[in-house]
């Protein structure tokens, strides 16, 4: 864990832009519901999420994501193919929104240092369909680590710390349309609770860094496996 945390911090600050502006007094919020279903008779599973992001703590829509897809397990890794419907809003009193349809393919490699430390690498490629027939693609890489608190003897684990850094890179550079190779970097930490029936609740904070802004977002995540 001591070796991975400096890497996460390095990813964030190495992508900082001198042109980025900090949104003073603007703390956003990010509410996430994640679900998954694993079938007993087939390796195929189903997974999805609903994300509601705000420019403030509540009410000023930044983005609404509704997504779902199919999962398939491999040895020490998982495949995920998904479709997402995304609605984005503007900062402030404007109610104007824009729409995006998004496909993505990803592979996640899962490993562990010991029973209390787990990490993963996630590679994702996205095809993004915007309004007015605008098409873009994007590559994403995420490195994460979960550090579980040692439980009392014969007791299940109940709490953990979660850290990750994700970098998002556009595969084309068109500055006139607002796209550059570097898109966003997200540095995240959270306190997690393991609930009955494998459910989890995470309370965290994210530093989001793009070419135009560096800002913070509070984040609440609820993970619910149905089977």
C-alpha cells in the first residue's frame, strides 16, 4: 500500500494544468448506485449503475448517467460490455442540457497483496455519440486499492479504506471543439462499510483535474449485488 499511494498521487499532480482554475466555494457531489447480478447456470452476468452528479451538493445538475451491460469472468480478470445514456447540464441557473450515448468495453485485473489488501487495474475504451452527429473515442485507466481493517477473531470484515486514481485520455485532439488528448484525472479516497448480503456503502471525496478546472466532489456510493 505504501508503494501504490505515491503512484496515485503522482498521476494526479503530473496531469495538473497551469491553465486550470479552482472553483472556489463550489464543492460538487456525486451520488452512485451500482448493481450486479451473477447467474448460477452461466458465466454471463449483468451489471449497471446510476450516477447523479451535481455542481453543488444538490440540485444543480452536472451529469446523469444510466448504464447497464453484460459481464464475463476470466482468470483473475473480468470483461464488461455496456451502454450508457448520459445527460449533462451547465454550471449555474441554466437548465440547458446536452445528450450523449456511450458504448464501452473494459477489462479489470484483480489481485491482492494479502487477505487485507486488494488492488485492481481497469482498462476501458469508450465510443461516445454526441448530438449533431459528433463522434469521439476515449481511453481510461484506473488503479485502485482497498485496505481492509483487520477484524476480530472469527468475525467478518466490516470496514475498509478505498483509494484510486483514474486518467481519461481522448484518442483525438481537436482544440477547436474543446477536445484535447488529456481529458480528466480523478484522485479518490473513501471510507467503506461492508453490509449484510455483500452490500457496500462508501463515503468519499474526489479531486477532479481537467484542462479547465480543479475541483472537489463529495461522493456517496451504494453497491448492491442482487444474486
